[in-house]
C-alpha cells in the first residue's frame, strides 16, 4: 500500500466510524495498522473502532501504544481511561483520566474523571 493509499484508507476508516460502522472501519484499517503501527493517529483510530465493537483489550492496547508514542496526547489518555473504566479497572482509569483532564481541562474530561471518582467512592464505603 502506498503512502497515498494508506492515507485514503485512514480517511475512509474515519468516515466509517463517523457513520457508526466500526466493524467496517476495522476491515479498512487492517492493512493501514499493519503498515503503520508506529503512528499514534492510526493506533487511536484503531482503538476507537475496537472500543465501539467491544473489543476492549485490543482498544486498551491500541490506546496504550498511542500514549507510549506520545505521552502528551490527552485524547488517547481519555480514551484509554474510558476503556479501563468500561473494564471495571477504576483505579487505572482514574490515573489516565486525571492526566487527561490536567492536560485538557474541558467539561467532557472533568466529567469523565468525576464519574470514575464517584464509582470508586461507592466501593470505598
């Protein structure tokens, strides 16, 4: 796959996710991911598609890879935190969400962190 074809496939996968067709997006992303595993944007897009198809371990691995490649990617940290939260791994989720919210203190990020903190406090009672 040439760089241009890879770019086009990436954009097509993005469009499929926007249309809520994550399984199709994953099929398109398969070769892009195989040829560009070192690109954080490819990992994040794959992570989103895995998340939406409830492949949470794969989503976690993709988001973690993106964070490892770019520790300042607040969205990848948010997505990793949400993935961990969905798996019931609240302490790990809180760590990622706290970092994401400190990097990008928007209401969406603060709410995500608040949800996890609230769930943790329920278990501590």
